[in-house]
């Protein structure tokens, strides 16, 4: 799994809403289309450039995992956020950065169209934009790998986890296997383009202690003109005697996210070694 991690820090007195994932994704999509669209009709349906269009791949293509996700913090007092690009989407890094600058400096965020001049952008922890000019983008992609292993961990669900079993969204009864299966399915499609419906092995672990709750969350869809549920599970799971393969999958989940709506910042997880 190859990827870029883009992190944006914004210095402003404006205060964001409790949940900014939907707002950022929507504003970014508008800017990305401005930056990438070469069709005079400005319409995606039937466009001659669909197969090579970054915007189409990110926003319009159906039945595929989007090759990116935003990383946000619920209830943050800042507008800071992150953006992961996966595999072939990494080739579009210059367009992505241009769209981010357009979004923040000229288009604005939210219904108030907040504009920002004082912000910095880092790619894989290297500063590429200081608020005025871009620096060299000759930055190598990261390749996912783990160089350590711990069988006893705490898994934190930092933003609502929306995950299905038997075609039904789970509430507080999520199992470790549900999480591992979601990560595996997403990783297989992102790296091979193939769909996987179940894990190809049996996870091993002895006990898990769960402190989970169901988090209500709504977002306003401007396209559909209504509020939509983004409810999911947050909290912690303590896991002991975990096998190495499952540990690696969970660490990958820190990067690619888990479950539905990861592009809007949901399904963010963190592995803490005990």
C-alpha cells in the first residue's frame, strides 16, 4: 500500500462546527473539479475524459472504494485536517494541493465561506506550502509496513464507525472480526481492484474488553437538500494475545480507515500498545 498523507494546519480565530468532515469534502470537491475539469460542458455524465479524471474517480465513480479519505477530529476548536491519498491517486498530488489552496484561499469553507490566508501544508511531514508559495513536490510516497508487533493493544474508535453485518448497520455489538474484515476488503480493492467478501484466515485473540457507545451524528447534504445520518460507534476495545496478521491489519486501518464514509472522516481508528 503506497500513500501520501497531507496535513493542513490553519491559524484563524474562526471556530468550526463539531463535525467538519462533510463540509471539507464538499468544498474540496468543488475546488477539485475547478482545477481538473477539461470538458467544455462541465458535465461528468458521458464525459470523454472520465477514465483519466481525478474528480470523477474521487466523487462520481460508483461501486468502488474512493482512493482517498479525510482525517478529522470531532469537536476540535481548529479547522486543521488531514487527507490521505492511496495508490494511483498519489499521481494527482499537484492537482490535490492546488485544489486545497483554491478551497481555503478563494472558495471558502462552510455556509459563511470562511477564507484563510495563514495556513501551512505538509506532505509526509515535509512542508510544501507556507501560506504563500509551494516548494518542491519531489516527495517519495510512503509504503505501509510494520517494524514491530505487540499482541496486547487498545483499539480506539475516534470517529463514528459505520459498519454492516448481514446488511445491517451495527450499533454497540461490533466484533473485532467485523473491523478486520472491513479493513481487508478495502485494502484488497485499493491494491488489486478485486472485491473480497470475507477474511482469508481466522483471527486469534483471547479476550476483548469493550467500552463502546453509539454516537448520533447528522450532516447536511446540499446536493440532496436534507440532513443525513452519520451515526456510528465510538469508544475503545482492549484486545489481548492478538495474532500478528490481525495486528498488521489494524495498523493498516489507521491509514485507510474502517467502514462507511471514511472519505468524510468517519471510521478513524488508532492502535495503542498496552
